[in-house]
C-alpha cells in the first residue's frame, strides 16, 4: 500500500474528501428537505407532488448508482464521473428553482408544472447518484487502508450530519421569512459546481484501482442481483434489511417534516431551520462516542442505540407536540421544549443509525465491485424506504385532518402528527433483522480476532 501514502496524507486528498463530501451532502439536504417545502410554498400544497418526486427520485438514484457503479468498475476510473457529475448536479439545482416561475392556479396547469418539477428533480438526482453515490463513495472506499480507516470513516460519518445542519440552518436563513428560494438554490448550486471544477484539477483515482470486467456490461450489471450470491453474504443482507426497516419508518415522516413545522405548527422557514438545526447540532455530539464504539468493533450497539433514541423522539412528538402547544414566534420559548427534545432524539437516532449501518455495510463489499455494490446500499437506504415509507406517509396525510380545500377549491394536504406516530409503529420490527445481523457481526469479529 506504499503507493497510497502521498495521496492519502496529502492536502489534495482531504480537500476532496471533505469538499466533495460536504457539497454532496448539502445537495442531498436540498433534495430531501427544502425541495418539498419549496413545492408547498411556490407550486401547491399537494402531497402527491412530493410523493411523486420522492418515488421517481429513488428509482432514478438506484438505477444511476448501479449503472455508473458498474461502468466505473469496468473502466477502472471514477474521476470523470465525479467531476462532471457534480457540475451538472449543481446546475440542475438552479434549474429546479426556476420552476417557480411556471407556477399556476389552474388544475390543468398544475398538472403540467407537477410533471416538470418531477422531471427536473429526477434529472438532478440522476447526476447526483452518478457522481456521489456510485463514484465518490466508491473512491473513498478505494482509498481506504488500515492506517486511515478511522479518519475516513469519521469523515464520512459526520459529513451527512454537518451537511444536514448547515443545509438546514443556513438554508432557512437564505430563504428567510419571505420564501426567497432563488437565493437558496443559486447559492447551494454554485457551491456544488465549484467543487466539481476543483475536482477536475485535483482528483486522482486510487493507484490500486484497475478495470474489472465480467463478460459484457449488462451481464456484469445484473450480476449483483444474483440472489444466490447475495444470500450467501448473510451478514450483508441482514444489515441491509436492518437499515431498510429504519429508513422505511424514517421516510414516513421525513419528506414532510419541514412542511409540518411550517404549515402545521406555524413557524417561518428561517425559524424552522433553527428548530431542526439546533437539535441536530446537539445530536451531532453523539457521533464522537459512536465513532469510538465503531472503532472498537461495537457497531451493532451504536445502531441499536440510534433506533431506540429515534423511537423515543417519535413518541414525544406523538404525545406532546401539536398546534397550540408550541410558540412559533420564538425558537427558545418554554412551550417548544418538547418539540426541541423530539427533534434532538430523532436527529440523534438518525445520526447513529446512518453512521453505524453505513460503515457496517461498506466493509462487507467485495473489493472488486465496490462501485456496483453501492447500489445494494441504495436499495436498502433509499429505493425501498422511499417507495414504501413515503407512500404510507402520503396516504396518512391525504386522509388526515390536515387535508382541506383552499379558496380556489384546490386541496391542501397539511401533514399532522399522525405521520410520526405511524413512523414509530413501523420502526418496532427492526429488532428482528438486527438481532440476527448482530449475531453474525460479533461471530465474524471473534473469528477475525482468533485468526489475527
């Protein structure tokens, strides 16, 4: 591994790890949070549009990750996919914001605009998954050795947290109380474009990365779906199912959490950013002991703690938080204590689950197909959870007390606390796959210790 010493310890390497990593997480934060409040603020308060965006985005992300992961494995290079992908990714974030000017009050016009925003968002996701999911993540795996595993693991574990905090707090401040989404999308899109341009200059593939071909492209593309091979990797499969159950429960409420805070509880977007961001800043502190436990090979206990904390947060929302019990004019009002505690617990649970399951699953990839196997992670973290969880959430919202007719006779779907309650119910079965996954994890760690 001596050939890796210079790039692994160099400024360029860590600039790319943190620059591309944080830019990517900011982009995902825009797609997974502010895009949906943008729809409610500028297009229509229609949960069907949000659900269509989530589902189409999940399908596109999964295909793109598998396709370009396979392509880069066969090509033996990640560089072009990362650099060009980031540039286009950022550009489409700006284009998405411009759909605001196509908004209309007519039913026919709304249908056309709905198709437009879904297509633009899906295109953006396509390039985001190509650059970030399939190739940036595979590249960090390519560059990982026993000497830098802890540093890279800690970086990748904290980046989603930092990206979410910065995206939530700064995003809310950029939008302000007057829904200035253009300022948000132009700023964040430009950051991603700049990082793409920087990577064109500094990015280098791992010296150990070589082309890996197994027959034709489509044969290799489909090889990861060989269920006999996949089921032979029992620990990987069980860990993916564990992550999938959590992510399904999380997606029941997450896409609409911002709209719940703004349109149900009455906070402005800038205060909403502070409500969620401050809770996440405190929750982020748990990533430090989480990383220590993961390095001591206690990853399952970190994951279990995350699931319990998230479940407690959902319980607090279900029992304590609703309109009338909060003060939407001030973040630090005593009336908001339950809300802030709930956001902290849910955020802490998500951080610990993401941190632990991400590293648990990645270490089980076959070395010759890391790009391709990122697609397996996307299926368990993104595709199935978004298809199932978001659909359940949409059904709950459309049949809940928040669905009312506005002055134009259009239905407004305002999310209520029911989405958090159902998310909590769906989280409970996680104990089953977790138990069997943890048994295999500790058996493997014990065997590795015995054999040195």
